[in-house]
């Protein structure tokens, strides 16, 4: 299965377009209701009768503001004035950026004393200004009327919902997709919780489970494992199809190519399958909250943010970090990358696929998420910037 990472190149976008806007008052003129949203409708037409400009009452300190939805890195603000008349109404004003809707604090504030004609471009410093709200406010008494306000900044990067790492881990294993297939066989749960199978008999395709009560099926490349409501497990097929644990209390099953690992309600782990791929060597003790996988290794995360890895040593089964504070683990085919609460990243596993501590692996903090292909990682910061490493020829 080939999974491609969809990466949209980061560009400067109008972050205010279509976002919620408010103003101090609304001046009604016949059938025209000049609401605050007219300044973020994408139309820079400054002719009032065309219903695309805002308008407040005549008042001291009239204001308009937009909510960007979350804190953004703002590079530039463009203010478009009216063009039909009344240009000088906007000749004594203040522009502010804040993370609070009441602007009790601000990250940027500047006064201007020349009216935009027709527009004013406010160029912020190279690093930009952080903020969620942008406000324009008159410094005197007058009507406030705006044709358009554009807040330019780095737009959020959009990735495919299912990249290599999420397919490998979010379903419990690389092959644990919702249609319950392995490499050459199918399995399906009936309404009564019994299971029917078809496909390659060597890989679980002819081993129907007639008893009922099963709630979920998991798979690796060559076998299936089914979980019952009481937390008991039945496995069948090729590698990983034998050796499943007896007893109950299991809540989820994870897999790599040839092995399964099951997590109990108390956070203990049982693994079975190919011994070279993590079928043996699972960590003892409890308190684990989730298991992640590469093609031949596992890494388990504890509630305290510590990590234990096992399985193929060249695929991330060895050399996991020994400190704590990690919140999530991501993977390529043969490497892991773990993200800490402070946004720092630790990698281990095959250096060719992103596990080596080369100069391209980020050493700074502030990362919020990691995406991957089979051979490379890309880490995303809140401001939309990215750092990538691994085998980028297959990115």
C-alpha cells in the first residue's frame, strides 16, 4: 500500500476573509444594513450604496474588529477606505492586534493620522505579530466606515487526513483499516457479532468464527485478531494468527506487519507473532495508554510521557528516549518520532527513513504535529512553518 503525503505549500493568505467581525454600532441607511462583515467579504469596493462597506454611528472611539479564530502570525494589514466620499473620516485612527477580545492587552498597536486613499498597507516586522483579534478604532468622534480589511499571514498547512503515520497508528496498525483486510484476505463482523472470512486460506481467509460477541477485528499483513466485548481475543491466519493471550480485559489491539500487541484496561501489554518484529520483548508493568508501530517494531507511551520500544532494533525497536513528557509518537516505515508537550522532537530508528539524528532533524521547540510518508517526516509549527527530514526523494 502506497500512502502519499499531501502537502500544500505555505503561502501568505488573507486570514480575515469570512471571519466573524463586530463593530461598535451599525448605522442603518434605508434598506442598507452596513454590518461589520462587509469588511471581510472579499470585496474592496468602496462605494457605500453597493453594500460592501461598513458604517457605524457618529461616536467617540468608534471601532471595528475581526476574530481570526485562533492566534495567528500576522505579517501585514491592508485597510481599504471608502472611495465614494468621506475619505477623511478615517484620518485619525489606531490599529491594534491582541489575543483578547476586549483588547485589554495587545501585541501590536500604532496610531495613524493620514487617511487611506484608497488603501493603507501596514507592513509588520519580518517575524510578524502574534494575535487572534485585529481592531481599527477612531481616535476622535466620527463615523467609522471601511470597505475591506485584509489581515495577511501564513495560512495553516493542510495535509492528507491519512498519511503514513496515521494509517500505521491511528487505526491500531498499518493494516487495521476499517474494512478489515490483511494482505490477501477479508473478514467481516455480522450483526450478531460472529465473523465471516474469505480469501487466502493461509492468511485467515477460511477461518470463520461462528460464535458471537465480537466487536472489532484487527489485522496485520497475514493474520486477523478479533476482540470481544469482554476483552477476550481470538487470532487466526498466518504470522500472528497463533499465540494470542487467553483471559479477558483487553481494550484494543495494535499491529505491525507480522505481529500483534494488545493493551489491557490497566495499561499492561501482551504481544504475539513474529519474534523479530516484537512478538516477544513487550514491556512489563502497566500504565501504558497507546501503542504505535513501524513495519517491524512497536513503541508504547505511558501516561507520564515515557516510552518503551521493542521489536526490530533497526526499525525503532531500540534506542527509544529515556526521558518523560512525550505526548504522541509518529512513524515512518522504519523510524519513530516522538513529540513532547513543549514541542520538541526526538527520533530513533532507521536513519534513512527519518530516525537518525542528522542536522536536518529539528532541535528547536514549538512543533504541534508531525506528518510522514513511508520514508520522511515533516513537523508543523503553530505559525505554519515546517521542517522536514528523512529520505525526501520519496517525500
